[in-house]
């Protein structure tokens, strides 16, 4: 929460964009590029975006709260697909957007060409379980059956969303990231880590990418689902993610985990 107390005054200087206006920049089928940095670097960098980017504002708030439940099979099929380097993979989650009081069942497909295709359906009520009423949506968009899915990881974070004035790209900035494993009961917080994600229709020139590079922040993989799982379940196969954990330690300038 501390970082967002400092970010708030900076965001007040940005021109706002409404949620309705953001519908034109949904980019449900897109290329995602992720970056990680720490809160000190991000506080220094944020003002550089003020001239060329708008900030999403919902109900007077420019920092949104998210709550996510991730699902997997009993044998961790989705986690292992990512860990084993499978190019085509997916994630299934229920995400609550606290500020709009909306909850969606979402499926994120990553193609072997590196594109992310997100499909979602609005749930009639806030809930944290997949039920038979979701079968139709799932059967149309995934090969996984409802009865083989189980909740495995809970995640909370806060997000700032920026969009360039041409409305061709979005930048999401996630802070105060927290995980709780629903099987082991373990929890892990990443209070000083900042996850930045650039969402574009294609690999086109991006001022955001250039600004990040100028501040020595370069692309790197980070999956909340996978990293949260690794940090809260030591029994999982995790060799592929050790370089990311080392990078996180370096980014934070202290050893959060070994």
C-alpha cells in the first residue's frame, strides 16, 4: 500500500480516460510484453509517461484492486505446460474487479506465435468457484472439463492502467502483489516488486518500451500464476523458473527467497 500512497499524487497529474472509452483499447487478442522493476525505480519513472499517456479512472479511482482465483487440474496440467516450455498453453481463472464490483470467468490462451487471446464471461454474482452453469462457456473455449478443475492459487494486487493518446496500446502496472496457495495454505507477498505489462496488437514501435529501456528495464517473463505457485508450493517442479526468482532478488536488491 505504501507505494500507492506515493503514486497517487503523481497520477493526479495525468489526464483521465473512462472505462467506456477504454473499451476501444480492449486488445483481447494481443501481444503481451512483461517487465519487472522495483517500487523505487517505478516512482522515478512514472512522471515520464504523463505527457503521452492517459490513466484509466473508475468511480474516481485511478488505482484498481483485483482478486483472482486460478484453477488447474489435480496433476497441475496448466502449470506444467508453462514450466515445460509448451508454446501453446492456457490459464483459467475467476477474477473479481473490486472497484466495478464485477466478476468474470476468464480463459487466457497463449498461442505458439506468442499472441494472447483472452475470452471471458460476466458472472451473475461474485463467487470463487466454477459450477455447472459455466460448462457451456468452458466447453466452447477450452478442452478442460469443469469437474477436473480445482482452485489452486489466490492472488491480490493493485493496478494502474495507462493508455497512449493514440489508443493503440495499454500499459498495466501491478503492485502490492500477494499470493495464497489454496492447497498448502502458504502465503507470499512481494511488496516492493512492480510488474509492468505492455499490451499491443502487434510488435509495433512503442514509446513505453523505449522509456523503459532508457531506464534499463528490459523485457522478461513473469506469470503471476506460475511464480505464485512456485513461491507457495515447494513440491512443484520449478527448475525453469529459478532464473526468474534470481532476477526478482536482484530487482529488489535483497534476497526475498533462496
